[in-house]
C-alpha cells in the first residue's frame, strides 16, 4: 500500500507530470493506494478540476484514511520527536496515518518527511518502468 501526499494526488491528474508516470508504474507492479484525509483535503483545495478529483477517487477508492484519535496521538509523538516544527503539522498528520496503515508514503517533499523516517515512516521509492 502506498499513501499519496497531496502533491502526488495533484500531479497524478496530469499526464505531463512525472507523478502520473510513477503512479502507472506502481499500478503495474500491483500496488494499491490510499489518501490520508489531511492530504485529501490539500488535494481538494487544488489546483484540480472535477475530472482530476474523479480520477483520484477511482485510484484510492474508499481508502481515504481519517485522522482519528490514534492518529492524533502518534502525530503528537512525532511532532515532539522531530523538534516541534509547527510548520510541519499537516505533514506530521499525513506521516502518522501512513505509519498506522503500514504503508509507504509517496511525496515530492521528501525533506519535510525525512526526519520521521527514523520514527517508523517509510518513503516510497520512485519506480522504474
């Protein structure tokens, strides 16, 4: 399972973007996808149109994963462990959901998420097609 950050959700809606190619390669390799609710929120804020939203709904299906009490507890722990970076709060929420799902996270903002790798986050590797 791969959790998609908002930049992959947005980029995946355009054939001109490399994220779209990555998604196709992951599909070819048998991967399934989910979207953490905070990333889905960022995706819906755009820029994206109705066709793009429908395409990503088809990709993730009913796997838009909520941010619940357990996610909040894990996110708070990560927040404290990586230095209480207020600017990374939404990223930390996304990472907590990926960790809980036992999923890799696909993101273009690897620098934002690298500090969480030593605390259980696994970043998805760009596939070779």
